[in-house]
């Protein structure tokens, strides 16, 4: 029993040091951060069927992160309109950007998930980042969380100028392209797979004029659609560039 407690203590200390190294502060309630990095693919169901994973913290962190980014952009760009602020916020909190940011920070080394979920790989890191924000909010409060996100993340690791000129809203871009080219785009859920933990993986096909262009997979239909849209947008952009040349 003593050996077990020693191992548990080392794990907590290791996570505490990792958070300190990455974000510059020492966690108070380490269990919150441990939960933030636990993907539902390894969550053990309780007697009531509830799985303890980072999903609830992700929900909370998504709201907190959106609020902090909105406040930062509102003050950073006092003469920009609502449309500009909304678009840049969506780019900052997009899964593509949060996934890349998580890898840059080393969060990918802290996330716990099964191999098949990592192979899916499209949203787990971004989800974990949002869950971390949720854990930090519960542990330290909003003002502290705001300060860390702005000073440690936005100012140190985000290139706002690059984000402003970069197009990352693939689904919106596809819709605009379809309207311009008089094409029809359709997202179709073609399969619902289950892994060995009975977690559903949705498979979505993206059709352009009835022809399959891309396929996306994820644990939610919305994210699977986003994955398919990103693949399709890149293909269509390449085709447009080739035709233009």
C-alpha cells in the first residue's frame, strides 16, 4: 500500500512540474488537471454509467477560453467591427489552431488516451487544451486564468498577424465556394463505429454534386464534418490553383 501511494505521489508531482514548466504556475488541485488530460477513451464507467473524462471540463474551458479571447481582441482592436472580431476569435479557438498550439506547448505528452483514439487524432489535443482551461478556472479563478491565457499563450505563442491573413474556417470557405461555383455540398453520416470501449466514432462523407470528395471521422458528428471540410477545402484549393496556372 505504501508503494502505491509513493507511485501516486510521483505522478502528481510530475504533472504539477509539467504544468509549472509549460504555464508558469503550480496547480492547487492536481486532480483537476489530471482529469483534464484524460480522454474518454480510457475513462472507466462508474456504477451509474457516468464516465470520468475531460468532457465536462472541455465544455467549461471552451466557454472560458472564448470569453478571454473575446475580451482580449475587443481591447486589442478598438476600431474593428463585430464581424472581424468574431472571425479572428473563431480562428484562435479553432481545433486546428488549438491542436497545433497543444503540440507546441507539449500538451500532447500529457494527454492520456488509447492508441486508436490518437490515430483519429483530429480534436483530442484541442479538447484537452480547453479542458485544461476549465481546470485552471476551477482551481485558480477567472482573473488568474485570463492572465495566463493572455500572457503565457496569446502573447508568447500566437502570431496574430498570421492568423488575421490566414483562412482557417474551412466549412464557411466551402459554402462560399459552392455558392460562387453553383455547386451542391452535402455532409452525410455514413457509419457509426464502436471501439472496444463502446465509444461511437462517426464517419461523415462530404459530397460535391453527389460525388465523394472527402471523409472525416471523430467522436462527434460536428467535428467529423469539420475534418471532412478541411480535407475537401485543401483539395479544391489545389484544383483552383492548378486551373488558374
